[in-house]
C-alpha cells in the first residue's frame, strides 16, 4: 500500500515529538519504511501547492501587509543531509548547520490573522540565489501572479538593502525595516558627513515624529523617514520607511511589532509540526517534508480559528485524549503492589 500526501500530512498532524519515517512506519498498519521513503522521493510539494491550499481562506484587505523573514531548520547533528549548510541562526545566535528557509506571510492588520503564502529553500549551490533574491521573487509573485491586495512590506535589517527598498518603492508599496546601528545616514541635507545611525542627535520633536534622512549609497533624491524606536529589554531600533504619512514614533512601533507574527509562525511549525525534524538525506525528501508541514499548518490554523484555540492546544489535546483513554482502560496494566 502506498502512502499519499494526505497520509504523510496526517502523520505530521498526529505525531507529538518524532517525525521520522521509521516512527511513521512503526505506528502505521500498512506503510513500510521503504514505502514512506519512496513517497518522499517521488512527490513534489511546491510553494504553489501551499498557495493553492491557503488562497481561499485568506481574509484579504487593501491595507494588509507582507512580512519577509528567514529561518534556519536546525540540522546541527546532521552529516550527510542535502541542503544543509553552515549559516547564522538568530535563534541560536551563532553559526549552525541547517537548512535555510525564506518565508512570506500575509497579515490582515484589522483582524490580526496571518497566513504563510510562499516559501523558498535557501540553496545557493543549487540555484545561485541569495535570500534577498528569494524575497524579491516572492514580492513580485505576490503582485503579478497572486494579485494580492496589500499596502506595506515588513522585514528585518538583513533585507534593508538599497536594491530591495527601491524595488518595493517603485512598485508603489510601503516598507518599514530596521537599520543596523552602524548604517551610515545623513540628516543634515548634505551639510555634514554621513554618520552611523546610532550617533545621530535627536530633538524632542524628532524623537516623537521622526525625521528625513538619506541613507548612504542611495540616490540623492531618495529620502526616507527615520524613527528611533525603543523596544523591549532597553533595546533601540532605527526604523526607516517610505511612508511619509507616518508621523508618530508610537505608530511606527506598532507597525513594526507586527513583524513578531512571523516569529510566532516559525515557532509553531518547529515546535508543534516538526518542520526541522526530518532525517531524510535527499533534498527532494527534505523539501517535501517542509512543504507538507506548511500544509498542515494551514489546516491547523483554520481549525484553531474555528475552535477558538491555538495550534499548541489542539496538539496537546490529542495527547490528552490518549492519556484519558489509557487511564480509563490501560493497554499495559500495573501489577498489584
């Protein structure tokens, strides 16, 4: 008997801690390890499959935003898994061996709901594409292929490049992104030399409402609005935007806080759906496991909304039902003591 994509997704949905082929085969009455392996080698779960599964459940809005961010699937103990490369993990705060993913979320700012709509594996040895190239490709796809309604793009400092910001601006979309503290800017209108953004002086008016700056390397007429935003743990972010209607540091802080939703998504697919737990060696199998985990996330996200629960609670209740059944009618009974 051959497993299908639905069977594999059901396994990801049901399993609590182990997402290996061996574990799947050990607990299914009909599927062997070899059959599961053949499925993972033969299927082709693409970003288009994800879009087809999510496009009819998204709550579209003209003022929605896209969020771009990358995540590293930890494979630090892997030795012969394709796609694994040494790269920086923001979660581990160091270089680790892992598979890089670049993800795109669609966020309805009115309802606060979000959906993963696109993804790319960072594999420069295969396609010679950078993470920035993947983000640009997904942005263009959202506009020209998906025909998405949205107004703003949110991203972190890794994506705050001249090319990407200009591209978003030329597409008549707004962006908000932090600059690294040593990024050179000019707030003097050309009267003074460029300074690191962390060295700028701020009047009380500018601290509350932002100020115009020219980022080093940008065309002379390409000005951006800069905000100094205090965030948690006494940390400061320097946020640039081409949204010249934004006149509030507090409003900028609220907009940038929406970026946290993609971190929520990353935690959910890692902690509840085992997206980084596949031990298959081939790139095709890894891609299919990643794609299936995202398809399961779409399903559980909708189910969580209907049940007014979160994904973690749904998964926990599956284990809770097992515990209740075992205590009511144990499969292994304790001896008399």
